[in-house]
């Protein structure tokens, strides 16, 4: 199945621009190098090299494992060992090939994305080519996304948002991408796009920088996702840009499943309706607008974690997202919360409390640790660690976690306590911490 049927895309990352031919030529050279490998890991820095590496592997039909460039040694050895991937060391933007290999089938794995659970190490999520194509075509339809669009964002290239939507999206649509390297308001303003992507933290920062926000008046669509967009941010953006952002909802495991139509009336706080090829339901006891478990199935949904088939699915084959939602009579969905408080969303990043707790416990000065997500005006939630420790400062512990895990998983705050509240089974009662 052809992932990139149009040869009209153009990709700019920072100060480097690759027209489609140059991108395809350099990616062809990568494809020739990696063909036949079981999986290839790519240090996904925000560079044109990362785009070329990913496209090269996709051409060759080799699953790509994008790595956070600041991954700690613990994450790195787990991901490489678990996926069996070999690290791709060097990509030359100037090399040219002409890949003519057969197009891989729709059920082949395109990407293996690692994502945090509530406990333990991150799990591998195989994403098929069909899932990517269905997701991108569904979103292109919702957003009337076409080759004339210039997409602008500065999101990390190792997640669904920045990589699948933000890079493979413009490549599939055949439009332009301007990646600003960092998602900073002034860089968004300078890029003069038609379509902008951001996580709520980015939109909140744009709204807090009126000059940059006003420069987005010439865009046609602002899209928010990866976490709930606060209504106040949506309204501030609308006042400054003349555009009410649309939301879309998804997960690493399911890609984007629900999105608002850019041509429909804007409904702040609601994420939209299922895209083509996907079904969604709220599994609640009562009918109507009662909050319940949000479950999805369809062509964008994965078939199981690497080495853990079946986990997360209901008996009748729906994936249980772990999010709590309501659906109204028009079939619009609103995300109202998440079942587990041990999955934290900070700046749009998904962070497992258990992984951060385990990292803290690796420090010799720490004897007990409990991690929660506390409400945060900028990040949505911030990672807060409660520790029983001796002879170590908060700053030292924060640096320690930033070194053994990715920097974004570090606690923003450490609170030293005499002991953790536990029930009679010895389980930490996190509700009593906050
Ligand atoms: C600070 N820094 C440190 C430390 N403290 N470095 C080492 N040790 C420390 N103790 C440095 C960092 O290296 C970095 O440096 C700088 O401080 C700021 O880092 P950061 O914490 O990342 O900044 P932030 O302000 O908290 O970042 C906000 C952000 C970021 C830019 C919005 O959260 C972000 O990019 N979020 C996007 C997440 C995303 O794409 N999620 C999609 C998941 P330097 O600046 O030099 O690097 S996919 C998904 O959810 C789905 C499917 C969906 O629906 O989209
Ligand atoms: P990740 O696997 O990193 O993609 O995170 C997926 C999670 O992000 C979902 O389970 C939701 O909790 C959250 N999420 C994504 N998009 C939205 C949205 N538009 N509104 C609320 N939560 C969202």
C-alpha cells in the first residue's frame, strides 16, 4: 500500500528544506542500507535527518522505533532489547538512491512506538501502514487538508502527534511542512502556515504571547490534541486569532480516533465524532450523557502490545482506552477524565507514575517514593514526587531522574515526607497525598 501517493510534499525542519525528490533520494539511500533488518531505531532529534531515516525505513518496509533523543540508559536498553532494533547511526542528506523495491503490504508494521503504562517499563505499540493511512485520510477529510496547505508545528518526532500526524501527514497529503524544531510561539508566528498543530501547553503559551498569536490570523485552522484543551485557552486564542481551535482525540495504541470537522460549528470542550474506519462507544450503565469507559475499534487501532497480545481489549474486541467520556445525541464525544491517576499527562507527554517511582528508588538515598500528577496551569499536570529520603536534595533527585529517564519525565517538584500513607495491604494511598 502506497503511504505517500503524491510526490508533491516539501519538508522544512529548522533551516533545512527538502523538496520531495531530495527527500525521496536520500530516503532511498537509507532504504538500501536497512532493507531486511528486523527493526531500526532512530534517535528522533528534530532534524531533516530524522525525517529521511523514518521515510527510508518505511520505503524498505522495515519497522522504525523512534527514540526520544534524550532517552536515559535504562529506557534505551529496554527499548532496543524489547524491539530487537538496531540503532541507525548516520544519515547523509546529500546521498541519493532510487528505491524501486515492492511497496510493503498494509498489515506490515510501519512503526513501533514505546509508551508508558501505569507501572513497569514502556510497552511497544506496533503501528501498521493501514492504521497510519486510515488515520491520516480520516483527518485530511475532517480538516479539508490538501496539497495547498502549509502545516506548521514544532512537536517532538517520536510520538503520534509530531511524527505520524505532523510528518507523515503532510507527506501523505502532498503538502508542505514547516517544523520549527521547538514549539515556541514566536517560531509559530514567523512560519506563516495555513494549518497549525499544538498540544494544550503550546496553545496556552501562544495565547500568553498576544503578538505571536495575532500573527496566526492568516491561518485557516488551529488543531489541539494530546491532552484536554482548557476552555479558557480556546477562548483566548479565538479572541486573538479569530480562530476557535478544533480538537481531536487519540492514543499511541489507537492513533487518532475522534476528531471535529473543521467545517462544522465549533464546540469548545468536545473532541468530535469518530473518523472514517473507526467506531467509538461509551460503555456506561445508563444511556445518554452518562460518563463511562471510552472504547474504540477499527482500522487505526493496534492489535496488541509487543509480546503481550490481548492486553487492553474487551471480550467483544474493543480497545479500552482508559479514558472516561460522554457522548451526546449527535454522536459527539467529550473526554471527561481518565480512570487511572497513575498515567500522568504533562505538556502532552504521557508519563507512567510507576516508571518515575522506580527511577527514584534507584537512587541510594531514597527508601520510598510515590508519584502523582498535580494540576498545573502551564503543563496541564506536573509530575510531583513524594519521597522518604536521606542525604539528597530535591534538585539532585530531579536531575537524577532526568538522567536515567527522558528529561520530560523528571518530577517538577519533590516533597520530602516522613512516611507514605498506606492501607492495611501496604499499598500507597495516593488520594491522601494530594
Ligand atoms: C530542565 N532541563 C533539564 C533539566 N531541567 N535538563 C536536564 N536535567 C534537568 N533537571 C532542560 C531540558 O533539557 C530542556 O532544554 C529545557 O530544560 C526545557 O525542557 P522541557 O521540560 O521539555 O520544557 P517544557 O517547557 O516543560 O516543555 C513544554 C513543551 C513540551 C515544549 C510543550 O512538553 C512538549 O514538547 N510537549 C509535546 C509532547 C507531545 O508531543 N506529546 C504527544 C504524545 P532544551 O530546551 O535545551 O532542550 S502523542 C499523543 O498524545 C497522541 C496520540 C495525541 O493525541 O496526540
Ligand atoms: P499518548 O498515548 O501519549 O498518545 O496519550 C494518549 C492519551 O492522551 C489519551 O488516552 C488521553 O488521555 C489523552 N488525550 C489525547 N488527546 C486528547 C484530547 N483531545 N482531550 C483529552 N485528552 C486527550
